[in-house]
């Protein structure tokens, strides 16, 4: 693990994204609240939040972080028959939160897949990526969105 003890404490924030592509009927079932396992988006949101807090247990050499803010936003894109997941992680600390944001978005996507796999096994999880990050020695980053 990298020694960050000499780094300055600064506010650090990261936003990540994942997309789950599915059939129109699967998305409709979720949006109409007809899934027999319950509220798919609410469950995925909680899973993403929990995962962000435990990133250090999942990814080797990640520091355990006390995150001050975690948001997982899940939106249906009906026109493209997909779900867009955006996660935000924030803290004041000595290391970045990019991995926490990526793990949150990925885990939320995997949870949607897990809950809906009985209905549709060929869903596609794609475009897991860092959207932006602020703070730290390397400065700010913002991806060029398509």
C-alpha cells in the first residue's frame, strides 16, 4: 500500500458511471414495480453505497477510507432501454476516492443484473468509467462525454 501520510489533507470527490442495457420489457417491469423481488433500484442503490464503504476489502492495496458522502443515482433511459447509474464519493483526506465511486457504480449494476437475471440473462453491463474527480496532487479530471 502506498504511504500517504505525508500528503496534504484535501477535499476529494469522484463520480463514476455504469450502464445496464436490457430488453424494454425488463425495464418496464422494473419501472412498474412488478418485480417479485421488490424495488430493484432501491436495492441497487443500497448495494452501491455499502460497496463504496467496503472498497478497501475488495480491491488489494486500497486504503480504508471514512467517506463523508456517498450518492448512487439510478435513472432509466427508456429511449435506449438501459439504466444509467452514477455514483459520487467524497471525503477530506490524503488519498482519492475514484475506486470507491467505481466500485459503487459497478456493484449497483451487478445488483440490478442479479435481481433481474431470472427475467433476462443477456443484460449487458457496460461503460463502467470515471466521469470526474477533484482534489489531490494530480489535480482535477473530467472525461469527455460522448
